[in-house]
C-alpha cells in the first residue's frame, strides 16, 4: 500500500520554514562509539540517568523523545510529521559541506537521511551553508584555497540537491542561505564560488551582511540576537532597503556552553514564555512572505521548537495556530508512533503496520493513523 503526501490546509499564506540541526550522534551511531559533542559538550555524560530515566545532556531542556541520532529514520519521521502538522512548509538544513573532516561528512549524511524522507511527507528543503569551516578544509590539506573548497561544495549541491522537486525555488532559482559570510567576505569570492552554477542560486546572507556578497546576494534573513528589538529594527529599517528578505521567529535563547564546558559565554539570554508569540506577531505585522523558525533543535543554545519535557507541544501548537491549520492536535499521536517504532524494533510485522500509520499521517488521514496505532497497542 502506498500513500501520496497531502498538503496541510492552512489559511496563512506565509511560507514557513524551520531551521534544522542535523548534528546529533549517539554512542550507537557515532564512528568513535561515543556520544556526539552536541549532547555532551565538554563535561556531560549522557550515560548517566536520573530517577526519571533522563540522560545527562548538555542542555537546559530535554527532548520529549530523548537524545537521538539525527540520521535515525524513526527520528526523522517524527520530526517531519511534527512540522507538517504544525503547518511548516519546509526545512532549512544547517550544512557544513562535503569534506570528510571533523563531523562535516556525518552531518551531510544525516542531512541526506532527512532529505530522503521529505517527498514521503510532502515538505520542501533548502541549505543553510556554513562557510566558516572552509579555512579548516584548507588547513587540513584537503583543498588549496577556501574558494576552491566552496566551489566543490556548490557543485555537490547543484548535482545532488538543487534539481530536486522538493528543493525550494524562488523565481526559478534554488534558495541558498549562508550563515555569514564568515570566511568568504568579499563579492569576488562568491562570484567565483558560483561560477559553475546554472542557474545561480537565490542567495541570502545573514542580516546586514549582504554587502560581503555584493550582486550575488538576493537579500538577507534575520536571526536571533540579544532581544526582540534587533528583530523589530530589521523589519522597520533594513527590510525596506532589500530586494528580498526573510523574517524570523523563535521561542527564546538560553545557551549551555559555559555549564557544559562547550565554549565561551554568549553573554545574553532571551526568556522562554511569550517570546514565540511576540516574534510571530512581529512577523505578521511586518507582512513578510517568508519566515524562518529558529530553530527546531538547537538544544545547546536553547532555541528549540521541537517538543520537550519542559514545554511539551506548546511551541508546535503555537506554530499551528499561526499557520492557520484547523483540526485537533495529533502531536501526541505522532509521538506514540515514534515510541511504538522503538518498542517493536526488529518486529517486521508491527513495523509494517507502523509504516501504514505513517502513510495515513502523511496523507492527512490522522484518524486512520490513530486507529492503526490503537490496533497495535
């Protein structure tokens, strides 16, 4: 039995995209048999468990499904269904490139596990390129120059992503975001990096940095910084000067770097609570046609919209309301699908029934999906 994905009916025409981190590793998935940095940082041990069975992770908040491997098909299924039923149109994947250095290759592989399921769920995607790591590639002797390394990454994206039916296009061009620029900081760098691409991407830099890409940049996107005033200033003062812009909304910011021994203090926080309501309202008032949600799962910086022990499903429920998606919430049933996947791991008969439940969810038949889950339990 096959199921074609059906779009979620929603009343808000804003394109809603979710920034996504593919960098989480467990002991089972990691090449060195250790928990990945983003769960343990410098001083936490996820093998330690408290009385509630929760692992010691480097975060103030705990994922409802527990710490996970980003390439786990069951995890990807859970995340994409949650986003779909919240009214999210696509995923913006934080992407380190193609070189086999540090965890860059692993992140790419995890990204592609997510990309492989997008057509089954009915969501789009685009890449958020991290040019900050290009110098590391050169220093490791893997490329003669940073621009050379960037060109190799661009060629890979053109050959493997840009022509996908699920890849986000703006005016017929593949959408490409850059977190910076940080390493390639003049327009000639980007002209060279894009030289072999056809068509050239619809390229967005981080806010206030498009001059570093010159005519290669189609616009900018906003981010989370210090307080909501910076976002309101972007909408009021920067957006009118840009040909294209992408707004943002976020639930808060509360990093764990110092407590986790994972880096220097950021020095500021944005409280959780009403922040997501406020930033969604700002997006509505701005009239933006494109909105990036920051983020699905950056637990290290405490910006996660993914359901957690602390906040439950409240953030995906708020996104659902903003998107204008009608119908009852089935987020807890999507979690139940994940739990049954793990409970009956290795049981081909039950997994086949769970595949059917997934198909019902993806084709917007949640009542039938729930019936299927009830039959198993």
